[in-house]
């Protein structure tokens, strides 16, 4: 992508054919993980794989916890007690100051089908967003979209909810923003494809009882951040340093949320 006009160009171009500005050669470490397992798994990005690992690890921990609570169907469908204990979006608890639930809810899932569907989408979509926006922006977009999504859910939907889909809609919003910013035919194709993604997932969600407030809140937050922030500059600078600082802050707040969740489990002896 041209660092000046954001048009898609060939990696062999040294001058952008659209704005005619000089561009530097493709950087060797430009946030692309490359294929894994001899190409069987494309674009295996570390951040995306790490997020998937955390989600699966938490689901297994919740399953064990639920089994101890005499829930024989725990692996397939988690009970309400377990979800509340581990940090699902529970509006009364958030109103009492447990704001860490706005973060943790994005790492929890209601049942086996829920986590399988979300991790499948995250594996594909996360790698794509990280490819275009870089790791720092990817982390910030995912974090803010998750928090914004579950905040919107707490305001507009009283039901207990959880899932990575608020963050995933944020990533979809980021890809739509990419298409809006890019005025070429490629940009239009990207915009159209991810708008269709959003429509399809929303329609499916009506049949599955999805938390649409979390979806729309996350999607709007992801779109706004990506549209205003744009893609990484090949030349670095202050703006890129700010994004890296925001990414560190996002990771730190997520870590604090996990600590508060563990503290809640221990103190409440749930």
C-alpha cells in the first residue's frame, strides 16, 4: 500500500502509479507472519494465534469449573453461574463498578458452537486486519471494539452475554474503513465484501439470538478508529509511536482485567 495516498500497489513498484510519489521497498518485517505448516495455514500471525489460544484456554478453564459445579453438559454448554464468575457481561455487576467485565466478556463464550464459530472467523479476519493495519493498530482496534461493544450492550441489552464477536465486528468495521479510504477499484471490492460480511453475520445472529448491541457498538468503534487512524506509515514517526503506546496500554488494561477476574473468583469463592 502506498504510504502517501493509501492506494494498493505492487511490491515491485518504486513509484506509486496513482500519486507518483516515491515509495520505499517492502519492509522485511512488515507484520506479516508468512504461511505455517508449509502453506497449509496461511498468514499465521502471532497476535491472532495468541488471541485464539487465550480464548480456547479460558473456555477449557470454564468447562472444568462448570463440571465441578455438577454440570454434565459443561463442554457443550456453559451454565450462567460459570459465565458470571469468569466475567461475562452482567449489567448489574457492571453498574456496581466491575468494569473489567467489558474486557473479559470478549474472551468468553457461551458454548462449544459459539467458540468454534468465533475462532474460525478470528483466524481468517484477524490475520487479514493485522496484515493491513499492523500489530499495534490491530490490538487497539480489537480492544476498543470489545469494550465499546459490551458497553453498548450493557446500555441497550440487559441480557447476560459474552463472546469475541464485538471485537470481530470491530475488525470488520476496520476493513470497511480501509475500503472507504481507498478510492481505487480494489478499495471498493474490499468495502463491498466486508459490508456483506456484516450483513450476513447480522442475519445469522437473528436466528441465534446474538447480542446485536455488542456487534453494532464494536463495529462502529472499529470503523471510527481505523478510518481516523489509517494504516501504518512505512516511514514511522510520532503517530506510529502513539499507536504503539496505545497498544501497550490496551494489553496492560487487559492484563489488569484478568487479575481482577481472578481476584473476584477467589474473594467470592464462586
